[in-house]
């Protein structure tokens, strides 16, 4: 019974990460919207340019921008959102499972 639960959990998590992630909105979230408040975004040949005064003008690239799973894709490839989600789920489950395994109680349960 326990094994069926974990297999079902894994299947659902992988289906959500690999399938439903393609339906996620690409529109900016609330934090991005607030950070861009007071600026206009202009497309240039070099990328986006911010005109005006807003918090986002002080932002720089994050430290993991060049990592394989940056920006919810695999190496920046188009159409790899689902694969990045599946990899994220698997890495999270392995790390969490390893942590729980290391921190588990090592003394056997003794019932009186």
C-alpha cells in the first residue's frame, strides 16, 4: 500500500512538472510588475532597455544565470520547460529523500 502511494505521488508530480508547466503564464508576476512600476520597457537590438525610474534599473543578472536550468529551461532551449520541471522534481525528491534518510531515527521502535 505504501509503495503504491509513493509511485502514484511520483507519477502525479512528474505529470504536473512535465506536462502542466507548458501552460504556465509567461507574463510577469507581481514582483516583476512592482519592480517595473515607473519604467517602460523598450526592445532594442541589444535586448530590453528600461526607460524611466524604477527599482528594476538597479537589478543585475543573478549568480546562476548561466546554469543548465536557469530561466526554467534546459540550457536556455525553447520548449524545454517540461524537461526542466521533471529534472527539478527528481532532484528535489532525491535531495529530500537523502536528507530524510540521514536524519531518520536510528533506534528501533520498541513497543511494550
